[in-house]
C-alpha cells in the first residue's frame, strides 16, 4: 500500500508540523492540536471505512492486532513488538498476538 505510506508522509510533512506543543509523540491530533482520543479515532475510522465499503468488522484495534502478528511473522522480536505498541508487559503483547492469529 504505497499510497498509504505516501498519505501518512504527506500528513507528517505538511499538516502535523502545524500542531506543536505537548503532544509531540502523538501521531493523530485534533484540529485544536490535542491528542486524539481512542473514541474519536474509532469514529473517524468508521466514517472512512464505511465510505470505502469495507467490512464493518475492520477496526483500528483489529488493524493494531494484525500489525503485531505481521511483525512477529516477519521475524521481529517480541520485545520490539511490545515497544512498538506500548505494552508494559510482554505477556500482554503475546496474548494479543495469539488472539489476532486465532490461536488463543
């Protein structure tokens, strides 16, 4: 999905710099520059998903779980995956990955 990478790069290069402040580590910000909450991300995601006619089962959470599973399938270390998704405990990451793979 090169278009997705290009779209995020465009956002990071041209839109994101307008919102400086205390949220430098947050990727998605509101129009006011504050960190976007989980519910707002889910709501916006649903609007775009529905407009594209994608399956309603597709959610940000399932994409996050798939990301973890794919990292591990591609040979990433569990500690790296844990760091990527911000889990405090490796056991949490392992549980999420097993669930995403349908092997829980």
